[in-house]
C-alpha cells in the first residue's frame, strides 16, 4: 500500500470512528437495551444455536449435559447395588459388572463432577464479575463440544458393548495391550483425551476471565469467594491435567504403535502409570471439591446475612489446598511397596491438607454463629454438607495413615470415604447452589416444599447407603468385586446400602422433577430473590444476552448490600458491536476495551474434526496424520477474519 | 454382629501382631476424630440455635462488616487444636509403623507367593532344595513364627490381603514386594485379592490356616510327598485322562508326568479347603461342577471348559479326590 | 439492571490493544504454555523415572543417538531468536512493513528446522518399540516436533494475515508479538530435551 493510500484509509477510519455508538447518559434505559439486544443476540435457527458463544447458553448446556450423565452414572450405580444386594447374586455377570463400575466411576468423575462445576462457573462467573462475556468465548464453545463428544463416545461404546472394563484409573498392565485386547481400553483413554482437552480449554477461559474481566473496583481482595475457588481450580486443572494426558497418550501408544512405556519386560514400568495418574487424580478430587466450597461460601453469606468470616483465611485456605494437593498423590499407592522410610512423611503430608479445610469449616460456622441464618433449601444443603463431608474428611485422615491404609486400601471403607466427600462434599453443595441460582438461570423459583422433602430424603438416604460401607470394608469386603460369599457378615451392610442407594436415586429424581415443574410452573422470581450481595443479582433474571446494560463498579466485597441506592456504573463501551471491558489483574482498574467474538460455527466444526481424529486414531495411528488436516483447517478458519476491510475499531468476526 | 464374625475375614481380629497394631491405632484415630467431629457438630448446632438473636451482625442492621473478636480467638484456637490433633495422629502412626517394621528383622519362615489371574501360586522356601514346597491357594502358617512372604506377579497387579492378619501389599509384575507377619491365634482365615485384576478379581481368594508348629511341620512333610498312585480302576482311568489330556498342559501333579506351571499345582488338591481360589468349598459335588464346566462356575477363568464324556468326568473326579 | 444507575467513569477513550499482560490473549498463551510446560516436565520426570531403574542408559548396551543433526538443529533454533527478536521489536513499534519483511525469514527457518528434524529421527539408533528408553526419547522428540510444526503453521497463517490490510491493526501486531513470545518458549523447551536425548545417555 502506498503511503498516500494509507493516509486516506486512516482518515476514513477516523471518520467512521466518530460514528461509533456507545452507552452513556445519551443512550440508556429501554433504547440501550434494544440496541444491545440487537448487537449481542446470536443468529437464529439451529445453526445459530450451534454457533452460539454466549457463556450463559454454553453454561446451561454444560450443566444439563452433566446432570444427564449424573443420571446415567447413577443408574449404573443402581444396577451395581442390585447385584450386590445379596451374596452370590447372579443378576449381573463378572465382566458386565466390571464395565458398570468403570463406566460409573469414569462418568461421575470425568463427565459429571468436573464438567458440572465448570458449567456452573462458565454460567455464573461473568455475571458475578460484572462483565458481558467470558474471555475466549469461542474456546468456551469448543470446550463444551469436546466434552459432549467425549461423553457420547464413551456411552456410544457402552451401547455397542465395547465399554471399558478396567476401572476408573485403568492400572497398567491390566489396561495394556496384553491384558486388554480389543478396543475397550482405547475408548477409555480417548474419553480422557476428550475431557482433558475440554477441561483445559475451560480452565484457560476461566483464568483469563477471572483475572482480566472483573468489574472496575473489584480488586482481588474484593472478589467473591466462588471466583477465588474457581481461579484456584482452573490453575489446578492447568497443572494437573497434563499428567493424565501424558499417561493416557503413553497408554494409547503402547497399545497402538507398540511403545514399551509400561512394559516391564522391555525396561518400562507399570508403576509409572500410577504415579502419573495420581499426580493428576489426587488434585482431581479437589478440583471437584473446591468449587463446592465456593458454593458453600456463597450460600452461607447470603443466608446468614453477613459476609463469610475471615475472608483472607478462606482465600489462603483455598490456595494452600490447591498447592498441597500436588504433594499427596502417593497416598493412593501406599500398598505398592514404597520405600518404608518415606511412610511417615507421606502420612504427615496427607494430613496437613486437613488444616486448610478445617479452617474453612470454622469460618462458615463462625459466619452462622455471628449471623442470623435462614434455613431455606440451599442452606439446608450446607448443613447437610457439613454433617456429611466432615465424616468423609475424617475417614480421609484415617486412611492417610499408612499402617491403617494398608488394611483399608481398596476396600469398601475407601468407597465410603470417597462417596462421603464426593456426594456430601460436592453434590450436596451443588444441589444447594442449583436451587439458589435456579431463579437466576430460569427466572422462576424452585418449589420449596419439594426442595425440603428432597433434601431430607437425599440426606438420610445417603447415610443409609454409604455409612454401612465403612463396616463392609472393615469386615473385609474389597471394592470392585461383582459378588461376595455368604457368611462373612456382609449381607446386612450391603442390603442397607442398596436400599439407601434407591432412596438417593429417588431424591435425585425428585430434584429433577422439581426443576422441570418449576421451570414451567414455578413462582416468578423477583430480581434478587434471596437478597444476595453479589453482582449476578444486579441484572434481571434470567439475564439478557449482554448481561449488564452498563458495566457496574464495585466498592466493597458485598456491593449490593453496601450500595443502598443507585448502582455506580461506567459508560462508554461500544454497543453497535460486541465489546466488553478489561481491567487490570490486581487492582481492577479499567485497562482496555476488548472486542468480543461473534457467534461462529467454526468451534463446532473444529470439535467435530478433532473428535473424528481422536476416535479414528483408536483404529489406526494414521488417523492422527490425516485427521490433523481438517482439524488444522477448521482451527485456521476459526481465527481468520471473515471481513478483510479494516474497521474503525477492532471486531472479531 | 461384629463379635460373632470376628476372625474369618475381618479386621476385628487379634490373630496376628500386625492386626493388633492396626486395631490399636484405629482406636486412637477414631477417638481423636470423634472428638473433632463432636466439636464441629456442637458449633453447628449452637450456630443454628442462636439464629433468632436481635443483635446478630447482619445486613439488616448494617453491621455485617464487623468482625467478632471472639471468633477470631476461636479461629486461632481451632487451628491450633487441629494442628495438635494431626501431629498426635502422625506420631501415633509413626510409632505403629516402626513397631511393624521391627518384625521384619527376624523372620523364620520364608514363603514366595506369585499371583496369577486368578489364583495364588505358593512356594515354601527352604535352604534344602528337596524341602522346597510348591502348592497353591492355601497357605499354612505356624502360630507364633515370624514369616516373610515375598510377593510376585506373573501378569497384572494383584494385592495380597488377609484382613484378619495384616495389611495388604501389591504383587506387581517386574517388582518384588514383601510382607512380614507374626500369627498369634490358631484358626482358619480367609484372604482375598484386593487390587482389581480383571474379570474374576472377585474370585481370587486364599485360605490361611494358622496351626500349631507341630501340625505345620506334619503338613509340610505331607505336602512334600508326591501324589499317591491311583488305587481304583476308576481313579486310574481319571489319572490317564488328567495326565495325558489337556489338564496336563497347565497343571502339575508331583510324581506324575503332569508338570506344567500355567495353572495351580494339584498334587494335594483334595487336602485343601477350597477350589478355584476360594470360588467353591472343596467337595465331590463341587469338583464335578468345576471340572465339567469351569466357565460357568467362574466365567472368564483361564481354565477352559473341556468337553468330557460322562464316564471321563466320573473318572477325573474320582482321581482328583485321591489327591489328599 | 434491577436498580437505578449512577454514571461514574467513561471508558470510551481506553485503547483496544496493549502489549503484554494487559492483553487477554497474552493470558491465554501463558495458560497454554504452562499446560505444555507441565506436559514436558512430566515427560522429563518419566524419562528420569525409567532411567532410575536401569544399570546402563541406554539399556541393553545400545548406542546413544548420534548428536550431529541434533546439534545442528540446536544451533539453528538458537540463531532463529535473532530474527524473532527483530520481529517482536517491529511489532511493538507498530511497524507493519518491517514485520511483513521479516516474517518470511522465520518461516523459512521453520522449514529448515523441520528438515533437520527428519535427520534427527534417523540418528536416534533406536526405534520407539524397541524398549522403554526408545519410547521415551521418541516421545520427547515427537512432542517437540509437534510444537515446531504447529508454531510453524501458526506463523504462516499469521504471515498471510499480516499481508492483508488488517496487518495494520494494532491487535494483529499484538498477535505477532505473542507469536514471537511463543517461539521463544519453543526453543527454550528444546534445550533440556536436547540434553536428555543426546547427552544424558553419554554420561
Ligand atoms: C471431593 C473429593 C475428595 C476430598 C475432598 C478428599 C479429601 C481427603 N482425602 Fe480422599 N479420596 C477421594 C476423594 C476426596 N478425598 C477419592 C475419589 C478417592 C478414591 C479414589 C479411588 O481410589 O478410586 C480418595 C482416596 C483417598 C485416599 C487413598 C485411599 C486408598 O485408596 O487407600 C486417601 C489416603 O490418604 C485419602 C485421603 C484424604 C484426605 C486426608 C482428605 C482431606 O482433604 C480431608 C480433609 C478434611 C477433614 C479432615 C475434615 C475437616 C477437618 C476437621 C474437622 C479438623 C479436625 C481433624 C483432625 C484433627 C483429625 N483419600
Ligand atoms: C461424583 C462422583 C460419584 C457419585 C455422585 C456417585 C454416586 C453413587 N455411587 Fe459411586 N463411585 C464413584 C463416584 C461417584 N459415585 C467413583 C469414582 C467410583 C470408583 C469406580 C471404580 O472403582 O473404578 C465409584 C464406585 C462406586 C461403588 C463401588 C463399586 C465397586 O467397587 O465395585 C459403588 C457401590 O455401591 C457406588 C455406588 C454409588 C451410588 C449408589 C451412588 C448414588 O449416589 C447414585 C444415585 C443415583 C442417581 C443420581 C441416579 C438418578 C437416576 C434416576 C433417578 C434414573 C434416571 C434414569 C435413567 C437415566 C434411565 N459407587
Ligand atoms: Cu487378583 Cu484382584
Ligand atoms: Cu488423594
């Protein structure tokens, strides 16, 4: 381009820049809303639905998909419980049972617990932070589709009777080429690849969103505790997932192209798998648990009518749990014959993680003590959480002791421990927070009576199902057995567990029924039904596509409680194109105006291409080579601007 | 409930030093945990009961940013209490661990257990090679004698676990682990593979017979004998089927041509208490069922179902019954 | 909004691009660098874990890889930092024309590196299925090659984009800056891999 032409171009742009439409005193209220609605809404129709990059739509899909996987995984648990209800039962055979617990564990961990937390965060975090969109909204969409395809592949395989049967941690050499011929183990490993790509994408989205898009004035020390929890969790995903990615890639390559990583006859080592898996697997359980502590903080704050006691302690507890989690993986491997001199060290290390958790629990209880708690359904779930989770945490301390774990490892005592912490520690808060944010998401309240019945049945049913498992373990019942002989005293605990499991299932069903009923018939929610303090309640319920007409300004940790009258906001963002505000990482002072990508089909297409690559590679390593081409094309098209004319200000088309 | 079933396959047992240690330590942990749990629940209930207070620090009266100094002290106290509790538990655990480690110093009996999908190969080692004993799926231990069990695996990872005696150790291909224990009570105990090892992980049990020293030596002497020669025509017919047919491709019977090591040693099969690694109790009927169709008794087992004529089946069972 | 609002600041005059940690994409890139760094760090750990069991490394008395191609690769990739820095500076100075002129150089270097890499695979003296040692060094080399390949592809796409009128947009220059940052990362990662493939087996 010649300089003269260039100058002309610059003049044109300067001219156009003056015509840009921004919010402010001259454009507000209904007119502004209409204008924003036009700019932000996605294309109509099915393709528009696939192309959406709205974090609320994606978050909703994440949550609904994850809940469907909960139901599916739970249905498998019910089958297992039926088989185990009686000794020497012949209802389900050995290999089918092995598929059941593998599918149950993998579905619950990879397709339910982690994604549901990501989904809730993707939905609510931008609203909580007072911004219009997540960072990298297209990556966010891609993340959802990868997750969906991974789940579909696993369950498709189950339908085709090639489901994995190697347990949710797939120990080598059992999962290796020699002892698991066929495709079952490959399906498992590729499901891991899908979910890890998805989780990493979601984690990067969340980190960028939390660090860069907070409302002006929301310094790190004013950030809601749930955002803190998700920041720590996203960082943990970033550090932990590569480990399972590496482990499963090496497993696939052992199976597919004959590498020898885990083959002890060719200088490999079966234990390498366990180290890599648990270096991920242990942080994984806190990746599930910490978002739930964020939920608890949110609920406790709102329902006790005061901010959570000792905010800095809670934040430090979150961070230190996140860091300590990376030092504990060996506690899953106590029986593998580790050097004996290290035993006490591992024990002590595993126990230290109880300290931050204990401090958090104190802070919540102190908030209740100091406040005036209202026991509506979400708060009931918090009480249920404390009563239940602490039992699981304490059984965790018991098994952290090497001499004790050598007896208890791989028994139903462990199964009891982890359901107490997973269901008591993560699912109860989740059900609480879904009740809490249901009006935000749908505009209607969930039915309180059904909610209370649901809480009590799940709480009691849970204890009935899982408390006896401690005894089954002490009476010598190993986990992952499809049957057990009569006469060992295992009949009663197992029967109770089975009855309890059905009560739990009925209560989950009740929760779903309540949700569906309330979606259509529930009372219309007032804008801030629980009189909460954080910004997601500053906009209407459900929120408009652009979240906020103006970006709010924050001056305290509990803005809606402290700003009694008008809400302070900033103005000057474009409204004729999608734009949002970036602020600085620590102090959250306005930093940049950031264009927000328009809806695009390319993330979906890229996910399809990558999905085909992953699935085809189970059948031939060449698929990686040939499959990479369409994936690369899709990714390039994703980033390539669709309009080559320069705009007065950047837009992402 | 617990008392009546004590010892068979349960940690509520005092049949060995190791499990006694375990129980003492467990009680210490349970006491500390119970105290801590009570404190948490008490605080929770207190918080719930106080809720109607008028002077609560809440939004409604604009005092919600006020911090309660009492709670700040409480936080520090709680943190220290938790710290002290954990240190106490860590020390208790350390002490238990040391005293467990001390038995390994003076073992008097050495056994090698090799796990296979889904049975246990057992070898009693002796400096005198002629006294080295090979058997499967049933362990005999002399009471009061420290024993070291060396653990190997021929295929995938398994875990050796006899709850009423001691904690578990994995058997890992390409590695060697060991476990030491001192049985203290005569009795029959059941152990079970504790690491998921494939289809029939549930049926990979092990009988442990802790007996007086003299009985143990008698047992060893007896097991060292080769199999008795078949006495009846029927048993002889069975002998021929077993040693010339497919059985001999996997099993060995000392004193006969059958000497393969793919499956469990059968030399004294009928002297054991169970069949197919704890899948069935030992008995004529069970032998019939097992030999006729192992795949329906223990689906997935590495022992194929071999079609036998009814008279062959009778013969095989008759012969196996003689392997006392 | 559920309440009346009070206007405070106006952000219309804020810029729409900045270099470094202010940029959202910078955080994205750093995020992925940490992910990949973690992946490599764990692969290194696996390497030393496997090595820890062995009497000799390489095991079975095999010949260690021939370091010629690898060393050449190392020299070229280190030299590539010169044009890389120049591009980064040009981008920071909003000098699109200069970026356009320099991009082909870095793309060409990428191509040369990929060719040398082919020879490297040929000089390992072990195949990936021979033993775990072979598997892990092939894995390290392959992982790094994937990084070279994807970054090369990225750079070509970016180059094409810079040649369009959009090359004058500030945000494209930020992209260029961040692409150069990523290239630094790729060669930094190479140094430990180079040592582990070629020199640790000779210790
Ligand atoms: C939400 C998930 C979650 C959480 C939060 C935890 C929390 C903890 N877990 Fe758990 N764990 C799992 C999920 C979780 N776990 C899963 C899924 C497995 C099994 C995987 C598998 O094998 O399939 C497992 C397995 C597992 C093992 C391995 C057992 C085995 O296989 O043999 C161990 C061993 O140390 C352990 C320990 C702990 C500890 C010490 C904590 C601590 O963080 C608990 C801390 C909390 C408290 C202690 C309660 C509150 C504190 C107080 C009231 C203070 C007072 C306490 C004292 C002074 C004692 N866990
Ligand atoms: C967050 C994780 C999570 C959750 C929520 C659960 C929930 C449940 N789990 Fe499990 N579980 C694991 C994670 C989880 N689990 C893991 C990681 C393992 C280890 C796996 C392994 O060893 O590899 C495991 C293993 C495990 C075992 C041990 C298996 C074995 O070792 O042999 C058992 C046995 O009882 C069990 C039971 C249950 C039950 C009864 C529930 C109940 O809470 C389920 C409640 C039921 C529902 C939620 C279903 C509701 C559905 C309906 C009402 C019908 C809908 C109908 C259709 C869709 C058709 N689980
Ligand atoms: Cu062998 Cu489980
Ligand atoms: Cu853990």
